[in-house]
C-alpha cells in the first residue's frame, strides 16, 4: 500500500525548534559537563565557576541555533522548505516536489523516528528531518499504516 499525503510546507521556525530539540536529546550529556564545571565551586568557591558553566552552555545552544538557522538560509536546502508531498510505502519514503521531480529515501537511511502529539518526525541526520503532521494524511488509517511501518522497522515501540 502506498500512502500519498497532501502537499505540506515545513516552516523554518518549526524546523529550527524540532532540530534543536533533536540535538539536545541526542547530546544530553553536555548538560552534565556544564554541571561538572559548575561543581568547581565546591573546590574553590568563586561565582566564576557557575558563570563560566552557564556561558559555555549558552554558547553551545547558540552554536546549534545558528547552525539550524543557517540551514534555512542556504540555497542547497531551500527544497526542504518548499511545498512537498510524500509517498510512503514499506520500501521507501518518496519526497515529491511535483509529479515529475522527487527523491526517494530508503528506510535504511532513516536513523530514528518519533511520533509526537500531532506529527510524525523522521530523523535522517542532525540537520535533515522529515516532519509529517497528521493533518497532511488523507485518512486516519493512512497515518496508522505509517505508524505500523515504523513499528515493523523498529523505529518506534
């Protein structure tokens, strides 16, 4: 069975928010490093330990925020933010710009998937995400079929 979705445009703000949340989820240990630096206060009491840890954490977050904002401005990634439709089956996800232009992504290329409150998120890399809100599916059965494919492939439980 092929699931064909309606055309959907990923907004840049949504992309930045999802990509930043994805990186923070993957690299949660960075917060442990900031806490460890802040614990230097217990050895040598000075507010600079905590200030330094907070500055490092803010700079880390700004680095990723700038990276993902830059992706939205690059010419090579403009296609990600155009109106696209998707054809999903058990072999691949076909991203279609129009009826003649499209790009297949095999399920092997997808690293992780997440089913949110009202969307399905397929993570290809840190900067490449496929965001499928539930509203682009024609029927609820199509959405459930995609979730079943994700379960069979082992991306969600």
